[in-house]
C-alpha cells in the first residue's frame, strides 16, 4: 500500500456536484493506492501509520490532536511511467481487491477513534484541498 499524505487546513471530495467527503481544520488528505499483491494484513499498519505519524504542526499526529483524515482511493499511485508516454497500471490492484482494502484502512482508522471522511470508490471525483505548509509525504507499508 502506498499513500500520498498532505497536511491540510481543509479538503473535500465532490462527485457529480455533491460533496461526499469533507474535513475542516488541521487534518490530513490521504490519497491511498493499493498494490496488486497487497492483502488485509497491510491495512492495520497503514492505518496505524496514518493515525500516529507526527505530520501536523508541532510534531503532533491525528491520534494526539483528534485531527480528521480524508481518505481517497487513488489507483494511479501505482502508475508505471518508466517506458513510453502512457502509464501502465498493471501494479495497481483490481477494483474488487482494492475497494475492500481501502475500506479496511478506513475501518481500522475509525476503530482507533479517528474521524474519517472518504471519497466514493470508483467514481470520478473532484478533490479540493488547501495544503498547510505545504507539507506532503509518501508512505509505504
């Protein structure tokens, strides 16, 4: 699993003109990609890392500040652009594998007490964010 995580002051996801997920205040926008070889065992460490990593101001985490997370599935994080001009998506998990694993990360975050908003899996989403810093990191488990 791979995540691009941005510290934000607000973020939202809109599908067909409707806001389906939104966070305000300091928090994290998480673009989450699932590799074709990932399994449920990756969900727990990814959720723990997202919740506890000290990415917020003053080296705080979502766990210590109750800051919200907006999790958006992003298969394109596994796009391979090493050859030619068209990305290859063969490393990304198929939707029937990826969706339950993204949901497992969200469920694990919520079980840890995190406030989590989400996008809509498989939909064309408009993601808006106001980066704080900007501060963006890549996480892999």
